[in-house]
């Protein structure tokens, strides 16, 4: 039952079987079957299924409240009985890519330390290549990076998928319909990352695959926060991680402009030395998965 409730919670969160499938590493038929089984078991309809979308029914919204309560109790039981405080080390040292360091990991670690205050952390923020080198040199045991390498001495496991979106000031009304094509993309004033940025490299690769040679970059910065602060005060545009602007979307400071037949995605991965075994790593990895998105 717990697994079914977790699947339901993720589908309800994304309102998408596809996105739930990506996050849970399950096939869409498996996701769909689990939801149908829940609906059968509780004799109710949880989602209204349309051609290209789904939404929660009134019963589904009520069911989600109970599901969250039950899953929270499961988590408390695990932390109480399966993971004693004495089982965790007094110090955890790991590396994280810049985007996750700024927008996801601090919240997770803060919550972790309210439950396990005896555990202290040293979190190294750097690009993926440097994090991998620290792991190979045994300066740290594990990390979270963007993408993977072919080095057989490293082992990667998918964490979460990131989407890089075109963002602009929420009060920018140049494109009333909120969507443009790739021809227009090449004309608008863009704010970019500095040369050598991993995000910039990913964007460039996708642009090349769409036969787009260049964009109209007018300013470049070496940090996402600088780009966001620029966008707050202009009607220009920038490609940014969806994780970096989630609060800005909620607070109506930035908005997303869709691009027809164009998308940029990437994965973040847990990475460690091949063969490295650690109960701490396995538990902390699970904790991050369960708590990265409150």
C-alpha cells in the first residue's frame, strides 16, 4: 500500500504520468496500473483523464490529504525504528553541483539536522568534473552531479530530472500567448552564462541539434542569481533551471515562455566510486529523494 500511495502522491504532484514515471523510474503502464488499483480498492475516481492531461477529482484531492498523512507516519516509523541516531556518523562530507547547492540541498540538510542534530556536514559546491575528481581522489565519498562520465571507476544513479526553461520578468507582456518559435528565439535579447559554464554547454548542444547557430546574447553573468536579479529589472530573457526559479514563479516575479517544438532537459545523478558501499550513503540518498521537494 505504501508504494501505491507514493506513486499516487507523485502523479498528483506533477499531474502527469510521464513525469511521475521519470521520477520514480517506473514505466507509464506500471504507474497507470497502480492508480487504477487504488481507485478499485477505494471504489473512487482519483483523476479526471483528458486527452493530453489529467487533474485531481474532488475525491482525489481529499485522498491526497490522507495519503500525505499516512506516508508521513511511515517515514516517522522508519526514522524511529530502522535508523537509530547512533547508526549515523557525526560528520558527512560530500560534493554537489552548483544548481542543487543553491536551490535544493540546503533545505534537505536543514530538515535532516532537525532530526539528527549530532550529524554535521561539509558540502562542497563545484562543477561536475571537479566533484568527480574529488571522489576519485577519495577526498569525498559521494556527490550529486549534472550528467555522467564514461569513467569505469565511477558509478552513477539517476536522482531527478531538470528542465532548462526560457524565463523572463512576469510583467513582460511582449508575447501575450506565452509561446514563441525558434526563429523568434534567435532575435530576442538574451542573458547568458559565462564561457565554460556547464549549463551553457548543455544549451549550446541543444541549440546545435536544432540548427540554431547563435542567440542574441547582450549580457553574460557567472551566476544564476545574477541573471535572475537582472531579469527582475528588465524585459530580457534567459535560459534557467526550473528548480532555480520555482519560488519566482510562485511569487509572480518571473514567468516561463514556451518554445514550440523545443525543450532542454538534463539529469542530476548520485555519483560514487565503483564498488563503494555505505549504509550512510544509502540512507542519506533515500532521505534526499524523499525530502528534496517539500
